């Protein structure tokens, strides 16, 4: 297949990481545009493209909008207002949460529209070229040739393609937020609990860093069900009771969250063979004073 040429709108974290990785794999990027212009010039220079401030000059068979979610509609409208022809071209955005319908003004001009969301946290250092090998790209857009173009793009990066059916986007993105954002929320809470008995921030961070790194490695190797350690996995009722009593005294919100997270772990415990009776024992340990 002849590869489509690319145009980028946005030159921030996602655009820089993706465009640099694609350029390193031989993709031809024609133009880059951004809000300020300076970031577009920097990215364009590093990937052999032309920076432009004029939406009418945004070229490329496949135009990738990597602007903040709140700016996608405006950026799409500006592109759609330009006199450039969109027939035979395609436009995707890189948002996980925003519906594809936001690109409708471009579809009305003849472009095929879709989504290409990398499930990957790009660095704030825009000069890095990340390896996106193994990264999942959630793709929406069935029309041909858009679908072939996106598949070729993901394949060339050795990424994994996940097709999003219509309507799945909010649940898909919420799942990523659970796995990524809320893991960080819990690490922050754990650090504050450690500091509450006098551990320094450095000591708390040191303890949690290697714990979390080991946990992530185990989940990667064995999957979530086999990797779960701790009092729930051991059905250690005495430890669960002690945790709940201590947390209720010093931080009732943390106690409530602890119990809810334990309950959210029941499907994993069931998959490990923990019986309904033992789950009832756990439930009692969580609620008893
Ligand atoms: N960051 C990630 O790890 C990540 C991962 C997956 C998906 N995404 C998605 O990628 C998209 C971009 O996120 P990001 O983190 O890369 O944001 P970002 O770092 O803030 O960069 C946004 C870029 O968009 C430009 N921009 C803002 N408004 C614009 C407009 N109206 N027209 C043209 N360009 C405009 C900005 O220009 P200036 O440079 O001039 O400010 C900047 O280059 C979002 O939809 C996000 O959900 C991000």
C-alpha cells in the first residue's frame, strides 16, 4: 500500500511523540500547525515538515488533530472553513474521550473522519522520540481508505490496534483513567498515610516506587488475577480488620475508600477461587467496628 502523507494540527506532547516516532519509521509529514506557531516550527524542523499557521495550508492525505479536547471542534471548524479540498483525504483526532462527531464539519466537506487514540502517556519533553512498540491505539473509522491507513500506521510502529465500536468511547476512556490516573491517586494517598506517622516524603516515595514498579512488572508478566498480593488475596481477616480500625480512627474517608476498593477486588478474588462464604467473611471484616 502507498502510505498516505501526514499533516499535524497540534505540536504538543501527543503530536510530538507520535510525529517523531512516525517520521523515524519513514512516514512523510507534510505540514505541522499549532496555536502559537513556535511549537509547530520546532516539531516541523525535527520531522522534515513545513510549519504553517494558515489552516488552508494544512496538507497531507491524513490530517491528525492532536489538540486539547476542548479545542478539537474549533480546530476542525477552521479546517473545514478553509478552501482546501477534503475529498479523498481523512481527518482523525487523538482524543480518547471526544466523540468522532466533533469532526462532522470536515465530513461535510468530503473528508473521511475517525479517531486514533494512543493509550500511552507522552512525555512533556517534546524532543524525545518514544518507542511506541507494543502500545495500543484505539481506532474508530471504518471507511476505506482511512481504515487501511490507520492499520498501516499502527503496524509500522509495531503497535496494537483496538477497534472502538460506536458508543464505546466513554467506557474505553474511563477504563484507562481507572488504570492510569487513579493508580496515581492511590499512590498519592498511600504517601500521605505514610507521612502521617512521620515518614519523610522521600522515604515514602522510596518505599512506594519499588513496590509499584514490582507490582506493574508482575501484572505485565502474570496478569491481574495471578499478580494480586496482600491480605485480600490471602483472605487474612485479622489484617483487614486492623487496617479498617486504624483508618476509621485517623482518616474515615480513606477507610470508606479502602472498603470500596476491597469490594471492587471481589471479581479478581472469585477468579482466584475464593468462595462466596469467604467473600462474606471479608465483607464482615470490612464493616465490623
Ligand atoms: N498527552 C498524552 O499523553 C496524550 C495521550 C493520548 C492522547 N492524548 C490526546 O492528544 C490531544 C492533545 O493532548 P496533548 O497532551 O498533546 O496536549 P498539549 O501538550 O497541551 O498540546 C496541545 C497542542 O495543541 C495546540 N493547540 C491548542 N489549541 C489549538 C488550536 N485551536 N489550533 C491548533 N493547535 C492548537 C497547542 O499549541 P501550542 O504548542 O502553540 O500551545 C499544542 O501544540 C488530546 O486530545 C489528548 O487527549 C494525549
